[in-house]
């Protein structure tokens, strides 16, 4: 029974670390100044749309 709990907690920890790493990657990409996939380059183009 303790092995099951230990393995379950290990699996949940691994999933949490994976999601944390993915979130950190997306946050890092969002801070990038050179964003080629940005929809609007600046506020003026946003107002024109």
C-alpha cells in the first residue's frame, strides 16, 4: 500500500514539474522582445484594425 502511495506521489510530482517547466518556457517566450508571431506590432496598428 505504501508503494502505491509513494509511486502516485512521485508521478504527481513529475507531472507538476513538467507543467511548471512548460509554464516557465511560455513565460520566457512571452517576455522575448523579438516576437515574430505577435499579432499587432504596436498600439497604432491595433487601433487601425
